[in-house]
């Protein structure tokens, strides 16, 4: 499941000073992918919930991008972060899965870049007809917002564009689950259009998402956490994750792709195993969105990967 859209207004970029109300206490960020891989491997064998986890089970629902900057998240305030006086602009473009990366992006690039967010819930950057199973219709606002945002990015000529979107539980206009090829084609179309900005571009690959709610599973299995180790890559429609389509669409457009699954899981395909508690942290606050705590933890590896892959 995805978050419900909080407002029906277009997500127009508003350039004001940022707030950070609701941000959580940071845990020291991981320095390398190898460091995270070791933590994930340990987490796969964890049987009991640690006495202390960050955030706590009771607070995890509030450890979200919605509280990191509620004014921007609800389209009622600042959507500019980082070094507001910088002439180097980074545009973060996407749906709620772009918003979830904001704490990490600010930590990673905020000292150098003015970071501007253009995000709209349930509206992918990929040029697809965004069908909502909640309203049982295609949302025409998504296409209009997407076109407006692409035009704005191209005209503003930022130094960097980071694109992120949900690939979980997507539906085509005919109400069938979206396919990898449909997502790939739509994303390629958008990325090709963004290349006119002359910016360095990278897609932050979508994180694994679960068909079961992590918090509920952890709560019910506090002394048997291995029961909550899942393989999201094997989930069937409508809970399929279209990571393959996202990657192929990105590479077809000739821009950078930042893989993220290795920060949450061990292995790939049928061998993929994903714990729901990692290094004393709860990585997810719902089925598919990462916590602010875990986003901060990934800031350094995200910066390394973006720097390597953006082109």
C-alpha cells in the first residue's frame, strides 16, 4: 500500500527557508556498502527484538518524511533545503518515495547544493497513467504535474537532478498490475526529456517493500524475528516490485542508476532476504517507506553512489 495523498493541490515548488520539525535523532551514518552488508547479514539471524531500537515500535509511525518537514510534505510551506544561497541547485523529483530520501539527500548534499523538492504523492515521474486503486480511476493531475515539473527542471538548468519513485503495487489504466516494460518505457520517456536540462541525472532505485506491515510483524514476533525476514522480490502482483523495469528504463535513457536494495537486503532474486530490524533500527515506518532514522543512516553511502553514477 502507498500513502494516501494529503492534498489535491499541485505540488508547485515554493522557495522559502526550510524547517525540520519532527526530525529524529541521528545514528552515525554507515560509511560503506560493506559495513551495511555486514549489519544486514547479522540482522538476518536476529531472533529477539533488541531492548532498544530506534525509533521505538510505538514511535515508528511518526518517524517519516511527513514529520521531517510537514509543511513541504503537505504542500503548505518550504520545499527548499540545504545551502539556500548556493548557485548549485539539486532538484529532487518524484512521488512519496522521493520525499522519503530527503533527509539523506540533505545530509549528503546540503552543504554544497540548494535542494529543491518537486514531489506529489502517488504520481510517478515515469510517464504512465497513474491509476489509483483507492479512487478506481486514473488521476489526470499526475500527467499535468509531471509535465509542469519536467518543464520547470529543464528551464531552471540545475546542476543535478535526482529522481525517485515507488515501484510497488502500481496499476495500469486498465486496472491490471503495471508491468516492468510499461514502467521502463514511461521512465525512459521522462528521463530523455529531463536530459534537455544538461544536468547530471541519477535515479535512486526503489527500496524493497513488503506485502506485510513490518511493524505488525515485529510486534507479533518479538522473540522470533526470523519469521519477519522476507523476500519482497518474489511477491506476486499486485504486490510486485518493478525494480527491474525501473533499472532498465533508467539505463535505456543513458542516465545514472543508484541501486539501493543492498542497503536493506542480502542476495538477489529468489535468494533475496530482507530483515525488518537492522543495526538496532527500524528501516520502515510502513509497507514501503523508509524511516527518517534509516535515511540519515544511509546518507554517506547515498552520496558515494550518486557521485559515482550521476551523469
